[in-house]
C-alpha cells in the first residue's frame, strides 16, 4: 500500500528550484533535499552518501532523474535501512509518514543587513568632503545626475550675481500717454 499522500511532496520537491521541471521526475539534488527536509537522513542509520547511492541504484543507467515509481522504490530501500527492526511494509509506512504533506524548506534566503561601524562611517554623507559633498542634499539623499554632472546654467548671468532675473523689470518703462 503506497499512499497518494506521498505523490504531492514528490511533485513539489521535483519542481523545486527548476523552472522547466514538470514534476514527473526528480533529480538527485532534489531527492537529497527531500531526504534532508523530511528527516529521513538521521546521520546514523542513513547519511547523505546512502541517499546518493540509493538514487544511483534505482535510476536508469543513462538517466539523471528518477520517476515516481523509482522514487517509491528508493524510499522502500531507505526505509529498510532506517528502520531495521521493523518489517519492510512497516518501515515503508514510517517513511511515508515522514514525507506526507511536506514541501521543500526554503531557509536562509533572506539575509538581514548588519550595519557595521565601518560601513556606516563610509556611507555617512555628512562626513563627505570636496566634490563628493555636492552629490547629496541636506538629508543625505543623493541628488542623482545633478550631483555628478556639471549642470550648465544657461540663464545668461554670471554665477554669484545677486540681482539675477531683475533686468526685465528695469527695462519696463511706464506706459506713455498717447498724444
């Protein structure tokens, strides 16, 4: 008796990490992951090496993957090894129970950034000097292109001229009365 509850985990582990996987066959890496995540590998009765050996034994000679039926065969082989004191049927049941409803565990993917004093000193824009100081505003946000590239002022005034933009007002004469 092989529960259909093992087929779900088989498919989930088979497609894990492979965008092209169909879920009909499983590669060695995902087989090892399944054995690790479900606790079949205990480090005493079953090691990673045993898992790899069983995978090589059940797969076809030239194949790189195992089918669902080969997967069940491999589980039964590991079950006999893991639960030596039980009959092969009982041992298989134990292993099926370990796998039932499991999914690949994704651990350690997101890494929290640690603010070390060295890095924070390097990224503190208030301590910047020279031309690098010009790249950030008062809040420490980057100015983007304006901070990196000489932006040419085409207003026609010299830099530092206090009355920039006042010329138009000066040349405006009061309207003259018609004669």
